[in-house]
């Protein structure tokens, strides 16, 4: 059977087809990582306001205990990922650069690390508002990488009527397989999470979208949903960036999210399958997010795998456990298309970190040639899933005309998928240019408002 022909209707225009390298870990079951002796828990692991500390230096905490509360609706709390003692609260490095106020937690090595804190809910009788509050209390954010507070997505604007919940199981980034393993190993948690979010949103229809290179996950979930007509599973074409929510909505429902709008504008709410599985697992017990599955992969790793990692684990500890080769040269947090390379390994694993890719030097599958002038080949235009003109945006960025980029060439519609940089024969780092332009435009806007 030709799967490409069978699912050809379920796709979007443009995009690219990078090698996926998923065979390194897609067959490996989730394994629990040991506890590091010291964990670093940032007060800000999400979009929105940072959490407010509930505990003081010197205080003992138990695994799962709330240690920081949400600062308003656009914020989430933090929970102790291990039983131990809070050594200090201080500024610590983050993967994005700026130092962030963080708990330094000394882990008790003799502890069983049993999760002692919980506040049980009767999920059968919970109202929609109670579910939304419980999701916020759990410190839940989008585990696909965006780290947007999940409870905020569960309360769309009043003028938007949401009629479909989409569970995003595409995982289109090369190397990453943590969502794939969650779908295979935790289907009941995923389905329970979908049903809870359906109730909170007041929607009857849910679709789980999965790329057709993960047909084992499609079949597993279909078997668990034989008597659940309100939830369906749909395979979509394997193509990057199929997992971007606007692309997936187009592929599954043929609805197009207007520029500058959110999926709720076309009646859809999109949640990552890992996020939904954690909701299904944590809400019945009233527990918080204290760990997540992280894919560790790449040619520079001796023991690639999918690891259940306590939040706050130093990246260096995770790398030491997985083992790196003598030729390991570059560490990317996330996937190679949208992730970021880190220059130091003292940053912690956060709720949003789905993977860690270690590349060797020289890496045959990465670009090392110098940047050349644009030859106006049009490859980037044909690749851009948002139908932008990356070539023109790149030239405007070079000339510092950031305002024109935003006003006339829709810079803010770019979600930095990296497709343009991937296909550019001149090796122009277009996405980096766009990130800088957006940052400068934001700074200018803030100065103007001030």
C-alpha cells in the first residue's frame, strides 16, 4: 500500500523533508533517569509572569510539594521535583541566555523519592472551570516546546467558538521521539487527558493527528478508541513542519488561521499529546509537573534513548548518564530545526525541553560552509509554509530595515520553523536574522510605549 498516496490529502502546501533520524530512539522504551545531587528549578519555565516563591532557603521539601505559586492568570506554579532541602534562591543561567531566579535544591540521596504530595480530584464530577483551575495548579505548560500555560489555552476568547480539539502527535522535528513513545506507552493517560480538556472546552469532537511514519502509534490509539466515537485518529503526511499548529489544522480540517490570529479564531484548540497525557495522569491525584520525557539522541551519544527526567536536572548530568563520544561537538536543546545550541552545560532541563541532540564534528548532515550572497533561487519561498518571502526578509534584515519587514512583509507571521535556512544553498542563517529583527522591533515598541 502506498501510504503517501493514501494520506496525500492530509497535508499543507510547501515545507521540507529533512532526514528524520528517529530510528535511533523510536524503538527504545521510556527509562527513568536517576536523580542528580543538585537540581536547578527556574521560577520562570513558561510564557508569562514568573512564579512567586513559597519556600525559603534552608527549608526541607518533599517531592511534589508546591514551592512557588502562580503570579496571576498568565502564570503557573512550580513543584519540588525531589525530596531535599532548598539551598538557595539565586540567578542561574538559562538556555536562552539571561540568568533566571531559580531554586537550588539539594536532593536527599537516602530518600525513596516517593511522591508524597497530592490533592485528589474526582475527575468524573469536575466542572470545566474546576478542570482549568486544576491544570493551572499542576503547573502545566505546553510540553511540545512553546511552554505556553495550558490553562490559558483552555479558556479561549469569548467571541471564539471552539468546536474541535486537536491532539498534536506529529513530532515532525528530526531525532525527537518522546511524543511517539508517550503515545505507545501511555495511551490511557492521553485519552483521559483529551476527555478532560474536551469537557473544559465544551467540545464534543477531538482528533489526534499523527504523521504517517508512526503508524504503530496510530494503530495503538485506534485500538484504545474503538468505543469512543467522539475521538478519532488521523494519519497525516510526514513533512516538516507538519507539527506546527497552523499547518496541522490545515491538514486535518482544511481551516486556515488568519495572520496574527490564534487557532481558536477558526474554532480549534491544539494541544501536544505529551501535555494531554500528563493532564490525564496528574489531575486525578492533584499532582504537579515535576518530570518529563526527554529524547537524547545524535551521533555524539553512546546511549541514546527516551528518558523520564526530573525538572531541574542539569544538562551536564543527563549527558554524563547518556554518555557522549570523543567527537561530540555541539549540543542542541530541542530538535535541530527549531532548537538552540548551548555553549554551556550548567543549564537545567525545563518543562519545555523535549529533546537534546548531540552532534559530532564534523557532522556530515549539517552546514559548515561560509555564508554566500543570496542568488535569488526561490528555494526558500517554495519551502516557507506561511507563504512568506524569506529572501526579501533576509535582504531587509541585512540593511537593518526591520520596520518594513514587519509592516510590508509580515515578519511576525514567521514562526521560525527553519525551513528557509534548511534549503538555502548560500547557507544564509535566515531564521537568526528574523529572530534578531523581531527582538529589535519589540524593544522599539516597548520604548515607544514607555
